[in-house]
C-alpha cells in the first residue's frame, strides 16, 4: 500500500435544519491491520442516503443516531486488501455497512462478496442493494399492486422510486411519478416506461394535476416524501388503497414540528391502509428479493441510473445534494480504483 494515512469523516456537530459542510470533519489516522477473522477493506464506492439525515439527530429512531466525533457509517463497496480469514481472499469485492473512510476493518460477518459478473459492483448499493430491496418489499409486500391499478410514487426519480415504478409496470399497473424537474420526468416516461410524470416544482395545483394523471383514482401510493405532495395524493385514494410509507424527505430538515392535514379521515372513509416500514423488516426474504431483482435487471425489465460523484473529499457535498434534488437515481461517491 502506497497510502500512509486513512482519511475519515466524523460527525462534528448535529445540524439544525438543513445540514451544512460544517457538520462534518475530516481527520487522518493510521491504516489499521486486521486480526484473526477480520479483513481490511479499501473503500471503492460509498453510498449516501436520505435516512442518514435522521441519524444525525440525537433522537430515538429505528437505528441509533450517529455519535458525535465518530466516523459516520453507511453502505460501502470495497476491495479486500488484507485478509485474516479463509472466507475472503485479497482482491475480493465486498459490500457492507462500514465507515466513511478510505480503509475499514470488517469482521467476516460484516461484509459479503459481490458477484460482479451479474452487474457492475455499484449496483450492490443501488438496484441490487438496499434501495432495490426497499422498493421490492415496500411495493409488493405492502402495496400489493394488481393489474390495471394505478400506482403513484413520490420521489419517483430517486434510487427507490424509479425501481418501484418499474416493478409496478411489470405487474401491469398504470404508473404515475412525481419528481422535481422536467428532465427527470422525461427520463421516467421515455426511458423507464412510466405512464405520466408530474413536476411538483412547476405544477400550480398538484391535486388537479394528479386528477388528470389518475382518472381512475389512486390504488397504491408509495410515499417517499410526505408533506404537501402526500396531502394532495390522499384526496384521490380509492377504496382499499394501500400506502407503503417509505420516507418523508420533505420533512427531514424542518426546524419546527410539521403541521398539516390529518390523514385519518381519508384512511377511514376509503378503508385504506398506510404502513411504515424499513427494509430490514424483510431480512428473512432478502435472498428472494435480490434474486428476483437481479433477474429483472438481466432481462432488461428494470433499468437503473447512478449519479457518481468523484472523490473522497466530496462525500459531504454528495450527501447534501440529496436534499436539493441534484441526483437522478442512486447517489454514490467513487473513492478509489480497484487495486487488481
């Protein structure tokens, strides 16, 4: 190894409202050495995800908050450069939840090998990883779309949303996406086969736009954003509608408690079901989801796009870009090239 230091990114302070680069601190440490049963992983690609914003708060949630002055963690694709276990060899490409750093020590159970013959290794952080599985289980296990139904997706041009829409098309549904630019919406319709796409930033009346795009109402609403967009969708729910509640990105950076229309009345009169979920709820079925997603990708039934930012030093910028809608598809940072 020619590198003498291990660059790391710590959570320096907890953000108030929208995070800034001042909330992160870069430090350097010695490159660690693995002990028995461990591997040293060189980070190649790193995932930034909206859920990480919640972990920056000192609040109880489904995962513990990031600790101040400690390395932030997330999805990593890396190369094994030293191995002290027969389970991995030097040169193996692995995926796991590791630190925002150039080198990480991982127990043999913390990472798994990637089969790079199926798809590029980056897909382990996107369509064949957490976002793809989130889309798969949220839509199929909670949304349960049926042929001919209408599925609406907010945050439709994100890593989860675009996969939700394509699975819904595979199931024979009418698919309406909501995203924040005409470019994104053209991609959803022209490339991914969505039936309609609405630009929430330029639409004067979201309810009217949704009525036009969903003449038969809404049977499944895959909610990634919450807020006023979701308020408008709720008014068009059909009887026995299903709402997989995946994210609320429009609310993550609010400094005051959000106050909006209450949804209980709509759920009641429409006999609708809203269910929040996290992908780990379905860990017992991950093999099923990963196998099916891979098959659809190989068959060309699911397309994907990745927005890859270059450079370890740009990780905070890539993360902050999630909240201004810069990314089309999965937001990744390329940290290094493979050694072999």
